[in-house]
């Protein structure tokens, strides 16, 4: 008895713990990996962006006195940046490192100098050599599930600076160059990191904020691309694990639980990889099912004449037993999927299995419809996944079709002649309905201006893997400017 009570107590303590661990370990429906090859392209855009930010640095006015010289330095401008030795790297468990070594900066500024009773003005051209900038960016998942730059560690150093005076007394002032450039180097060192901090924490984060996290797909369903955990960073890649879940817009809390296999990305050869589990597609089918779009009523001109004739012949006896006056009444078919379609992904490809109830109905003019029969339809579709830019689309083809009666085995035998015409009608009516919704595609979580190119789709057991290279149709500056002009559409759903 004592041992039984101890076991019961242990189970009562362990069950909540096990439940919380299972909840925390929810698999991702969608994963994106950016490899070091993708980072090489990002480096070029990052370098251009950093150069633009540093060019816009605003330097304060300098005033001072050295011996009998009184000076004022104004209108400081960076005229040229040469960040030739720049690298963008992954920092395991942290984020990204942008490292600049042995680069140079050219500046110009205006001088006003008073020496005894002589007053002189002119321009000074200066150059800074041995410019080293080390910036580490920490990437996290924010409260809403977006990728975010959490903080920056920055260290900027300028080894030396030279200045050349112009004007009437240019050569006389050369001895001031060392003094002035020391002060200017100190000020420039103080301005670089704050400029980069602002650029990342404000400008880049505003662009990340514009990437849809929870948005509408069409009139019926939406998609949730919130991160389920912080990005996983290794020396070779940045992995982002997204919920990857569709939902019914009319009932967003009624969602499918994810029991699918967690996608695994092992490849590094392409710039970017996108992995989609069976859950990603199943949640979409579930949401469409809940929205009620997997229903169709085929009647009048939608009904092929040969099929209507075949239905009338097949159910002639049933019609005569019900009411002989119904012999010439129009016939109709009602299709209604009775459970959410299920996706199966194997190395041979992806298939979708669907079952539906098909009702044969006669429509006497001016009277209520009369149901003649109810049968079950089982269909299997091949699903071909494609990617263009940043939109994912699916095209379905009917592979297998079967109908049987819900009432008797004898009626199932009588339905055999209907197999071929119903399959043809399904290919002509129902399949186009499905493809009409799936061909539009759903956007994957990439910023505007960044697209997939040269995509290769691979099928694995339980998930699909798309490897691609990246293409920037906009520069990073243009992407940030565009994100500030467009309100994010991620909070409306």
C-alpha cells in the first residue's frame, strides 16, 4: 500500500513536468537556414550599408588654443570610406560579427585660426589609416516571435590620422597637424560605434519588424510564422525555427496540434534552405476544412450531360420507387469533405489523402430536393511543391480515386460504372478548385527585396527541403526605407 501511494505521488509530480517539457519541445512547422555562403552575399550589402551610415556621421565643432594659436574646426565631412578588409561571420550562440581591419577614411573640415594679429581660414584634408571596427550583433526572438537585434557590442579604433593644410599659411600650420588630428581621431573614434548602434537597433530592427509574422493568406486562412525559440547560431549557419501554422481567420484559436516529424536540415551547400514539415501543409488543409471551402454543389450547366444521363440510369429504379414523376427532374451532386485532408511526405514525393461524402440528389421543380443516395469518395493526390521568389505554391494532381456506398455492399457494386465519369468530373471540377487556392502561394518569412533563386526541391521522410541561392532586388538601405514607409501587416490578424 505504501509503495502504491509513493508511485501515485511520483506520477502526480512528474506528469505536469512531463507535460510542460512536451509543450516546450513543440516541433517547428517551418525552418530556414542561412549558411556561410549566404553570409558572403549579405556581407556586400552590409558593407555598403555601414559605409553609408558612417558617411553621415555628424561631428561636433572643435575649439581650442595651442600656444598663441586659437583655432576653430567646423563642417567636418567624411568624403571617402575604404572598407576593403571587411568580413561578416557567424558567432556561435550569439549572432553575427562584422569585422573591419586596416581600412581607411578620408575627411575634410574647415579651419579658422588666429595667430597674434593674423587671421586665416581654409580647408583641411585628412586621412585616417588603420581603421578597425569590430561589431558583434546579438540576435534573439522577441515577445511577438520576430527576429530582433537585442544588443550590439562595438569597438572602433583608428591607429593614425594625417592632415594637410591649404591656404596662405598652410606650411606654417603643419606643426599643428599632429595636435589637431589627435583630437579629431579621438572624436571620430567616439562617433563610429554610436552610429552603428543606432543603425542596427533602429533601422535594421524596423526592417525585421516589417517581415510578416502573423498575416492573412486569403479570405479564409492566415499563417503564423512566429519564431518558437531564439535563432540557433553555429560557426557555419543561422537556423530559425518558425511555428509554420495556418489558421482559420474566422476562428483563429481553433488550430491543429503539431505531432509531425521535426524537419532536420543537414546541408550547407546552398545560400539558404527552407524545410517544411507535414504539419505545415496539414494545418493549411485543416484551416481550409474548418473554413468550409471543401464543398461543392454540381448542378445544371456544371453537370456534364453524359454524367447526368448515367446517374439517371443508375438510380432509375430508386426514382421509380420514390415517385415516377421525378424521372425527368434535374439531377445534382453534392460534395463535402468530411475530415481534414492528410499530407504524407516521403522520399518518392508528397501525397494528400482526402475523403468526402457524395450525395446524389434529384431536384423536382418547386419541391424540396430528394436524396437518392449517399456514397463515400476516397481520393489521393500527388502534390508538387514549387517556389518562386518568396512565394511557396502547391499543385495537386489526382492519382487514385474510389467510391463506395454508405448503405450496402450491393449498391457499391452498382456504383462501379460511375467510377470513371466521377473521376473525370473530379479532375475537371474539384481539382481545379483546390489548385485555385494553392497556386496563389503563401509568402515565406523574408524581407521585401530578398528572394529565392535557383531553387531545388527535395523530398524527405516527413518533410520537404528547398535549397536555393539568395538574390537582392533592393539594397539594404532601400529595404529599410521601404519598411519604414509600409506599416507591418502582422498585428491585424
